C-alpha cells in the first residue's frame, strides 16, 4: 500500500454522500472509484467529488490496480455478499450497518475476515458519535453507570423512500437495520452482553411486506435494561433519540449532540477531532488499516448484535 489509501465507494445515495463529505476532511485518503446502480446519477456525484472512475459493477472497481479498500453503502440485502467479495479480492472493507440481514450471513463474513486478516468493519455509527463517546468515557472513568436506556427510532416512511426523500429500489427494515444501532450500542456502553431480549411488532405493511412498528426490550448481564421503540409511521420529529438513565446523571443523545436530563446542552466538541460521527467512523477504518489492527466495530466485534437480532426474529416469527 502507498502512503495514500485508495478507496472505492459503492452506493452514491444519501449515505454514500455522507461518507464522501467525511473523507474530504481526512488526509492521505483518495476515493478513486464510485459504484452505483444509476450510471448517470453516479457520474453527477463523481464529478462533484472529483472521482475519476465510475461504474455500476463492483467487480470492475475491485480489479482496479492499487485499490486498497472499499466502503459499501449499498442496500442491506447486498451487504454480506459484497463484503465477502471485497475480502476475497484482498481489499479492506467497511460495510454500512447492518453487516447482514441474517445471522448466517454475518457469521460467514466474520469467518472469512479471520482467514484473510484484512480489516473488516461495520458502520455502527453510534459508537463514534461524540455524544455517545462522551457517555462512554464517563462510564470508563467510573463516573456513570447505566441503569436504563430509553430509545426512540422514528421515521415517516409509509412509502419506500430514503433519507433524502428519494424513491428506494429496496426495502429498509426496522429489526435488521435500525434496531441494530441500539442493540449494539446498549451492550457496548454497558460493557456487558445482552442476556435477555423480547420483541413485539405491529401489522405487516400490505405493500412493503415489513412491520412498520416494533417494540424491543433488552437486559444486560450487569442488570441494565433498555426499551426501544421503532416506527416508520411517525409523523413528527424524525431520527433516533437516546435517554441514558444512570446512577449519577441522565443524558439525552441526539446524533452528535448531547443534553442533560433537564435539556441543558453539554459541550462535546472536545471529545474527538470532529463533530461528524460518519467522518469519525471513517477515520477509525483508515487508522486501523495503517496500524494493522482491529478497528472499533470490527465485524467480529459486532457479531453479538446480530446473534440478538436473530433471536428476536425467531421470536417474532413464532
């Protein structure tokens, strides 16, 4: 590998653009190829960011000489297979959350990563948001312990659209995508594995074929509990809102921002080198490649999350 890490990015939609914006701020990294389904729209994005190579075929990008790594921002159902393709091609890979839409897919990725020794990371962004990093540091310093997390993940997606309101070619999923953020973060912040998990879901959408509302309860081995409410039916404030209730304080996290339980703003600008969680996630990926180490939110490190999701899926199916 040269001093500059050469990267291909697959998926020129809303989240792919977030990664491109973050990478602009990271020295020693160059996006050399952009892959997406619609070639014309992909060219538009590539021209904006100065990316020379454009294709609709991931295999073409993997064959480029000097390519070091790939970031996958593609539909959920493609994540496991594309991650495996990147690893088999000898490329480091970061795949956006979720790692897979099945436990078997996640396990296959982890097994291959162990064989290759390449850096393989999943975009569990909440680990990197300055708001959640602040809470994590308080826990590590022994100043705060979680008693309960109360989390709301709310969107208004009665039609199949993405974060920019554009039509999607695939269907999102409350359990395997949006719940994954909280299931992983709860165990990570508690420093304790999840030992109990329960879920109920609302009616299945007649067109999309997914539950539009879901409620999940979790318990960690250390006794902490988590209640997670998810909805694609919410016509109101959108996003995910975390309330940490602990033994010494209450914190409310809204993406990269943090507040006390009394809605007092907490300055988290000093927590890391950026206030952008996606940029911080990408910085960790590239640092792990350069340093030859396992990254935070490695595929092996997040596998336990997908084991819990699998149990919840089985429970809902029953």
